[in-house]
């Protein structure tokens, strides 16, 4: 990843839920943040794209955005584990997410594909 950053990419990307442990996920995100900060790059993370209420990469991503001040250069996408969080954690987590200032948007990229073969490109139709 360092060599790629040196070659002149626009963003550092990460998929923390692919790491074997939570500790490895945190270490990997820390590395991504250091590279992004060093080279002035964006951070784009496919974060917690898994149906696992224990997947908390987005929590780490938001915390690091708050700590480093890189918030306007950080994007989290495919954060599907959030639908599995219990309400007590989710309410606390929303506060952190807001404080972190990372880019938040709503969208869907499954118009007509294997996951949504009858897609209409209308967010109200997504299930």
C-alpha cells in the first residue's frame, strides 16, 4: 500500500472486516490513516459489509477520523453490520459518528444485478 501511495493514487482503501481479528482490523485502519495523512490522500473504507453485530470497524474508522482531524477525507461505505447493532449500542454509536464528521450519504449500487435483478434505481424500492 505504501508503494501504491508513492505512485500517486487518490485514496487509500481498506476492508477491515476481512482481517482475521478485531485487533488486526484496528491495526490495519491505523495504518491506512497514517498513509492517508502522510500523503494527503482520501480514505475510502468498505466497512463492516457483513451481517455481524460484533463487526465494529466503523466505530474505529469514526474514532480515528475524530482523533486525526481527517474527517472530510474519510468515506465509509457498505456499512451493513449497522442493521445488526442492538439499540443501546447504536444510539451511543450515532453520537460518535456525528462527532467524527466523516462523509455520510445514502445510496445503493445494485440497479440490475445478481443482488437486485429487478432493480429500478429508486431508493424507495430497495429492500
